[in-house]
C-alpha cells in the first residue's frame, strides 16, 4: 500500500499514512490531534461571500422578479430567496460580474427604469440585458441582505474616468453633479462601498491583456478611485505565476487585495462532466479537482509573500465552485447546473482549505448565488429550492470569525481508478462563543470512516449525507437532501467520531 503525505500549510497537518487492506464494511480509521494553539488569524466572515452576475437567470428570475411580479418581492427582489440568504447570513456580494463587468456601463443602469437602454449581454448568451437592475437596485439588495457591496469595475472597455465617476456617484456626500444626480435618482445618502474590483480576468474576457499591460492599467485606473475602498486587482485563474509576480511587483502599492479564480470540474474546459448521473470515477476526479484549490492558494501566497512579506495585501478567491456541463435543454451561455451532495463536499473541502490559509485568504465568493454554476438556490418561476451547497454554508456557519486551531490529521488513502485521495479531511477552530468547532469530510463514497481525536466533551451538530452520490433537491422534493442531527456518532473519551460514507459532519464541542 502506498504512503502519501500531504502537508497543509497552517492550520492542519494532513498525513495520509500507510493502511492495511480492509473490507468496505470496516471503517477507514483516521486520527486527529488538535492543539489549543491558533494556527493563524481568524476566519474572516467574508470567506463565506457570494458572487451574483448578470448571467442567465442569476439576477433576472433568480433574485429579481420586478416590482409588478406576482411573486412576492420587496422592491423587486424576491422574498423567498432573500429570506433564505438572510437566514444564512451574507457577508458580501460581488456584482455585476465576472466577465459581464468589463462590458458594463454603469450609466445604463441608473435613472428612470423605462428610459434605461436595452443592451446585448454579449458575454452570456447574447440575450437582451434590460438594465432594470442597476446600481440603485443592487445596493438595495445589499441592504436587504445586510451584506457589504463588492463592485466590479470595468477596466476592459471603459475609460478610467467612468470607473472613478461610478464610485463618486455611489459614495460622495458632496454637492457634486454626480452626487446630485444620485439624489435626483432617489438616493439621498451616499452608500458605503467597501470593496471595489479593478477589472475582472483581465488575462481573458476582461481584455486579453499581457500582464505588463494589465499592471500599468491597474495603476492608472486605481489612481482615479478617490473614495476609501479596498482596491482589488484582478489576479490569476489559469495557474499563471508570472501574472501574480508581475502584479505584485508593479502594482502592489496600488492594490489592497489580489484575486484568484478557481473552478472545480471532473473533466476539462471542453467537457466539464455532468452535474448528476455521474459515476464513482467522476466523483473522485471532482473531489481531487476541488482539493487542488489548496496548492494553488499556497503557491499564490508564496509569490505574494516574496513581494509583500508583511502580508498587507489580501488574497480574495472571488470566484470558486463547481463548473459542470449545462443542464440539457438550458439556454446556451446560462451556465445552469444541478447541485448534489458532491457539491456539498466540494464546498466543505474548499472551506477547509480557506481555513488553513487565513493569513492571506480574507475573502472568497462562491460562483454563483442563484441558478448559475454552484448555486445556493435554484428557482423556476415562483418556486425555489435550496441546494446542498446552501446547506454546506449553513453547516459551517460557526466557523465565521472563528480562530483556526493547529491540528494534525493522519488519514488513510482511498482510490478510485487512478485517483488517490485521503479518506478524510478536517478543519477545527475556536468559535467566537469559545466552543471548539470541528468539520469532518468523508470523501470515500463507499466506506465509513472513524476519526479518533484527542478531544473531550459533548459533540453535537449535523451531518449531510445520502445513499446516492448525486442526491439532490428538486422543486418536487425540496428537502430530499438536508442536514440531519448528528450526535450519536460521537462517542468515548477522548472522542471518536463515526462518519458515514460521502458525508460532511460539523459539530461543536461544549466545554
Ligand atoms: O462565473 C462565470 C465566469 O467565470 C465569470 O464571469 C468569469 O469571471 C469566469 O470566467
């Protein structure tokens, strides 16, 4: 049996060691040794952030139904989705793109709705973008959600003056023409805009720029962002270390954060693989791909450390999640996909990775909020269903603001075809209320796992699991897959926790 060692950087050392062959009936046995020492700074709540783009039905239909709709809404935003998201707690929303941001003129989305121009959304399906949702509506959504606004500015196809003016329109308390225009459009008080993105994927849809050219443009555009915002530079999404190095070297002083985009898929960009109806090999490949986010974060962090040893500049993973083949029959360019138990495990593995890199990762935004890619909610007319990804976010709620603890995990490997993975992944932290919170993922779809810990106390929490790898919720059966109480699986002193195959368990230990 092969021995594999995967050492994570900060919070948790994962050692997958030699195992003796066992039958599927016997659990895979892992050991988790937790120390009381902090492994890094706190887990910023923004690590549980969101991304909503003008893409498919991500905004129109999914979040926005309009003030005249029969679907219950508050100033156009649908109540069912907003209430579900409020319940979860949404720390931050990034908007309006994505790729859409670099083809967006903010002026199209202000003023009397009837007079706003219809444009083609050339990036996503060439459908008509009515501009019914614009700046005022989006800022209203953030207020309804109690979330910070993260605006993505256009560096790809608009001049720097437009970007600076948008920020002034939003945030100025003066008597300037832009502030007065905002008041004329119904908003007296300036809004608070905490985060401002300078372009998106400038290496691709944001302008196909050379890193050198992008760095110059970043410096130019960010110069004209006069309000106090966190200036976010568009970073890597393709494994391009040179881009990171160059941006850090040439634009470091002009940025407060740099982004990383990372998408999970079992296949590749030509054939992603399907969201449901997949086999064990695709399950394993997907989880392997999901776990690849951690070495990428580590590599980018190392490059950032070289140029910013005091870690002033944050790393925002402002697009992450699964990207499967679109649902058969869905409109081209809408990126609609179902969301299964596998997505819940991808989310959990990603959260665990973020927790291990809190020195740099201060924000992460799932792509995307509703109906697009790894969505938290799916809608169909008046109907809404919450996905397993929503439930994974909910399970991990007590990690927000928590301090990751040093821990060492030794887990056996499991194989599916040529894919080799640890059977268990874990994250442990001291929650804001002082309790110890523990998240355990059993990646193996066939075999139970037992995690022997050095912890004591009563462990209470919830588990999400199912018989089928692609178990999911539908409009007909919205609660087919929801977390259920977990407690009986935690026994002994010190504690041992039994994990069903393909599961995520999150428990709190009361002292
Ligand atoms: O989330 C979908 C798209 O993925 C975004 O618009 C873009 O930034 C990325 O390529």
